[in-house]
C-alpha cells in the first residue's frame, strides 16, 4: 500500500483558536486529497475535495471559511479549522488518491475544543 | 442514489467463524467497490476492492462477492481472529466525481476468543 501521514494525531485547543492539520503522501504524488469528518460510531462524512493548485470543492453544508483547505503541493494538503468551537470537536481524516481509483487514508486527528 | 447501505450494524462471531457483511447500492455508475477496516482512533485501511466485471475476489482471508444484477456486494472473513475485531466500511466510487468515496454506515465486528 501507500503511506499517508497525518499530523497531529491529537490536538486540544481553546474555543476561538485555529488549528492546522497536515496530510502528506509520503511515497507517492497525490493530485487529489479528500478531507473527512467522523463522529463516534458513525461513518465518514466527506467535507471537501482538494486538488493541487486549485481551490477546494466543499460538500453542501460545510463552511469553507471555517474549514480552510490548502493543497499547495502534490504531497501536502492542510486543513485549518478557524475560530474553533466545541461543536467542531471530531475526528478528522484525510485521504489521498494514488493514481486510478485507490484511496489511502491518514491515521486521523482527534480534535477536542474546550 | 448516492447511498451505500450496509448491514448489519454490529456482528459478533466466535474465533474461526466466517462473518459476512453486506452492502447494497443504487447508482449503477459506481464502478469501484473497496472495503476498509478501521481500528479505534485510526484511519481506515484499504482491505480489498473489486470492480463490477468480477463476481468474486480473494485476498488472503478476505473475500468479496459481487452481484451486479442485484447491486449488492459482501465481505467474507475466513477463519476470523480476535485481531479482526474492528469496524468495517464498504464504499463505492465512480470516475465521474473524481473517485470520491461514498461510504456505508459501518459494521462493528467482534471476534470472540
């Protein structure tokens, strides 16, 4: 398989602060990366699709000004949760497309907003 | 039409048993069907995947059965082990939307020793 590294694995922040989550494809170039959100014991919900060098495409109901996505290179995409609130607490997971149809996932980031 | 329906929600089997997880889809444009395994606090890991031109695929102890006419596919885990206890997600994708995955709701599998 391919390796997708996500950092940090866990972050605790105060309400109103911003948090940046990094997603890197370590051994392949990913023209497309996806960001998901997952609540406990639930499925993954697609938040946005990130294409290298262009603006991210957000799913309906996802605030693009709150969840800033940057895909500046073929191996790095970042998700910044701006002005975080307790309701933003969740497990965030990125995935990267390695040619064809295979998607590989990062290990996830547990965000807790106090 | 974008949904993938997964059942059961949870499943408990004895070690050595063969748990079966089922998924159904509506959109015939889906052309790639992966299964993912997720442990608590970790991201999903790709287990096995199938395309609709194949009715069965085996990789180690994992087998996907695919019924194109019924728009259903299932995961079988042979000789299940306690270490297989995890949440399993089926998914589907199509090239039209850049291969974004539509996930099933997940199955929590527990394999008893």
